[in-house]
C-alpha cells in the first residue's frame, strides 16, 4: 500500500520501436478524460537539449547557470544541469499536485510496469513477468500477467485505478 503522499508511478517499458510513446499518449488521453492530473517522466540515455540556441534561457545556461527556470502564465520549465543520471525516485520527488506519474523507460526501476510488446519485432519480453503489472501487446501472451491490446487504454487505466485507488470517474460511463 502506498503512503498517502506517495504518488503512484507506472512505467511504460519495452524494446526500441514497439510503440511506448504511442501507448503512453493513449493512456494520457484516457487518464485526462477521467479527470486525473498526470505527470510524465521520459528517461533519455542520450544527452538532450530543450533550449534553443540564442534564446534567453539558453544564454543563461551558457553563461554558467546551473538551473534555469522559465515561467509564463501557462507553463513553468526548470532545466537543471546534473553530473550524472539521477535515480527515478530522486526525479519524481520533485513532482507535486498530480494523481499519477507515468514514466517512459526506467525498465530497471522498482515501479509498476506495463510492457509494450509487438510480435513482429521481438520474440521475448524485455522484463520478467513477475516485474510487470500488465502487458500491452498485438497478440495474447500467457505469461501470468494481465494482457491488453495495444489500443486498450481504458482497460489499462481501469487496472491502474484499481491497483492504486486512483479516482476512476470518467469518460466511459
């Protein structure tokens, strides 16, 4: 059972090019339809850059700022320089005011996982079945784990709502 202040985390995992982002988009739409406030964390093993060269925030970082914050009436973004890849728990400890956190990646983190599986691309699951809360696949897999279709965001969100007691009001009444 989660501590009352602990936000549930569900990681969407899978091998390259199986549709993790596509499934995550469907899960987000379903979650928002249910009225859930949702955060996402994307793990990128490569270096990424959200700043555009020449823009003020980029110039701040180039001048030596370790953390650059940009704020507007609709969004706040925080870009922080770090020396190493931070553990997921450290990253999510900064997130507030949401009902659920989805991650894309973090297959090694000790969080609930939904693995995306496509039979034409892979023969075996990336994770061991006991590590998974569900599988989203283009075929039915009998691995002792609930298996949903790649488009079944409603079924997956029903499972998340049940497992984490997330308010299940919503769009499909």
